[in-house]
C-alpha cells in the first residue's frame, strides 16, 4: 500500500465530519451483529470535549479524512482505578472512540492506523498504550492482537463489559 496514513489534531470545524464517521461506524457495528456504542454515542458534546482537550484526532489517508480516534495522554480515571488489570504506574496513552469511515473499510488501513498511533505516543516518550473493546467486537480484537496488544481479560467498566 502506498497510502500515507497520518494523524491530525481535530478542530471544531471537523465535528460534523467526525459525527458522520462515528454514525457510520455505529451502523456498521449493528450490521455485523453487535452494539458497542449506544445510539447517539459519541455525541456532538463528547466530540467537542475531545477536541477542546486536544485529544481528538482525525485519521487521514492521502489527505482524505478516513477516521477518528481519541488519544488521551492524561490517563483515564476508570483505567487508573483498575489495578487488577493494569498494575503499572508508568505514563500511558488511552485509545478511545476509534472509528473508520465506511469507504475506508477493507482497504488495509487499520493496522497502519494503530502503528501510527503507537509511533505518535512513542515519540512523546510514552511506551504504554491501554485500550478496551466490546466482547463481540471481533474486528477490533483481531486488529489489536495483530498489532501486539495483549488481552488482559474481560472486565466490567462503567460503560459495559469489555476486553482490556
């Protein structure tokens, strides 16, 4: 693949495009048989808060927006409270709300996206990345396994039962 995948800080001007991508990702979840994101999630307010906190990122391929994700460098309160999952105290990045546009699915972008996220956080000196996904979200589970993530098991978070 000769496509250049890049992460770009999202701005308030990108909110509608992000909402469209997330709506499409939610529909895709339903089409393949699971409901990880409730209807209306993430909302415009959630996306705006991501952007205001400088943790919302557009994912681009050859300068076209193909996805969205949160890379949270400030930690996640729920993750921090779960020493039964992650006992380490080192700085980490949390990945949340990773969504790919329908027209980008099946084109081999997912693994390079994760690799770019890992490269981005490593460039900031962060070597630990934490993420969770729904127990039925097979595409994300396969992606995480293929990019070196280690499943720590099934846990219940305030947002539901997930694999950490």
